[in-house]
């Protein structure tokens, strides 16, 4: 019996050891699995953030021009993460992707779109005119229920003052505002016609609904579809020839000659950096360059950025004139450097210190004129008659730029 008792004890002990070993091995396998899974999660998150970094690297290469870069730079020499750009043909959206390990991160950019407000003449600042203001064709805007048009002649953010007369001729007579305009012999619902002085501040009743005060204007964004702080992306889009009038080699007084040179070289979209003065002789030469004998008439898109802008003499032009001051404020001292202070003081003694634009002759343009200033008190001065003929086709041609894109809302966790 003693021998049998020892065998039972030995078998029980062995069984317990086997069970303990099985439990230990099971626990070890579970622990090893958890360790491996945790390690994989770490590596996975590491790869994900590396891919995110690759996208950010791609954004840095995209933002300067808001166009697909011709060549893409490797973001990390050790990991070799290279962002890729592809175009979604169905939506025309740019897809920016980066891959690290098994993770692919993608973001989208959408084509910029214009949201230009109605109006042949627009300014986020103020207008002061010493002579007649003639809107020979306003922006017809939308058609109302009675068939008439909700016309806009002028849109302004500050004040509008005219000391001679204002005439909105409407859309029934004169040239069509755009090629496919539905001419139904219906005119503007209201047309401002004033013989004598008129001020939006002291006599607001003299201006009807075709003169719209709009303190929320963001003309640069509305026109180009890009926030003003990204204006360099428009300038460098490839559509504009840049003239640096702020440089020592040119200067504001030679701006007109530089514009003529570019027009004669068949450049039609010009961006002037700094102040620009165009004389009466130069205006005539610009008109001739845009209307070569026996050839098709062409339109100009002229953007003057961060400086004073002055036109002297009479001219009739087709195109768009855009004056945009983002980091520039006018001053009396600035006008003195252009030798125009005496003329401005003589005709506008109360306004020239805040003047960003000065027109010293009769001026007529087919297309549109836009002034985007940082302060609504900054003013455009018109010494002689001002005539505008709105043409949407010319404006849309001027708005066309090379593949400008903005971020797609929702693709960047910005819900």
C-alpha cells in the first residue's frame, strides 16, 4: 500500500506541473501576442504620421503657386517619402497623397471660383469725382419678376461723391453687357440720374439702388477666388507678366513705358508691383497697342499692387483695371515723390492725403474697374469725366488664371 500511495502522489504532482505549464504557456502566448500587437500599433501610428508629414511637405511645395509643382522634392532623405499629385478628371480636384509603410494619406484641393459682386465700378474704399460720371452700360445683375433688371452701376464700401452729374444710361441702349444678354427691351428697375452734386453721406437719397454701398466687400477674393493674403499665388500663376516699378531700375514714372513695351510684345495680363504713373502720351500708345490696325481688338488686364496709381490724359480702353493695396497706405508724402501733389491739392485739397488713385483726364473703359483698399477711407479721385461700359465677357477673360486651387473643406479635418 505504501508503494501505491507514493505513485498517486507522484502522478498528482506531475499532473499539477503539467497544468501549471499549460497555464504558463498560455499566459506567455497571450502576453507575447499583446506585445506584438502593441508594437504593431506603434509602428502603424508612426507610419501614419510619417505619411501625414509627407502630405504637409507636399502642401509646402503646393502653396507658393497653388498649382501642381512640375517636380516634387523628397521629404525625408532617410525614409524617402515622396508626395504625389494627381488630378481627379471628374471633379478637376487635385489629390495630394503620401505613403509610408501600409498607410496612405490623401488631401484634396478644389479649383478656385469667383464670386464677383455685381457692378461695373467697384471699390472697397471711397470715390470722389469732380466731373460727370457716366455709366453707359451698367451690370444688369439678375432679372426680376417683371422682366426688369436689378442693375448695379457702382458698388462702394466707403462714400461716393460727385460734384457735377451722374448718369446711368441703363441696358436698353448702347452695347450689350455680355454676348448672350437677353435683350427684352426691359431696362433697369432704377437708374440714378443727377444733375449737380451728390454725396452718399450728406444726400443719400440722390443715389438709387443701382449705386450700392457694401461695407463687406472683399474684391480681390471675389475676383480671383483667392484670399488677399495669397495674392502672390495669382501674380505668380503664370498668366501675368510682372513689372517691378518699385525697383531701382524702373520707378513709378517709367511704369507706362514698361507697360507699352510688354503690350507690344503681345503680353495682355500685366501685374505692376509698386506705384505707377501713366502719362497722356503713354495712354494713347497703350490704346494703339491694344487696337493694332487691321487686327482684332484686344483687352488688357492691368493690376497695380501696393502703391499709388495715377492716369493722366484722356483714353478709351478695353479691359480690366485693378488697383489692389494690401500692405500699402497712401499719404501726402507719397504723392510728393511722384510730382503730382500740386495737381491733387489744387483739385482735391480735402482728399488727396488719403488718395490711392488719381485720374487727371477723361477716361472711358469697356470692361470693369476695381479698387481693393485696406481702409474704406482710402479714396479714388476723378478730376475729369468718367465713363464705364460694363462687359462681363471681358471681365471673365481677365479672371481666368492658370489652375488656381484652394483647400477643399472637410478634406483637412476642418468640419
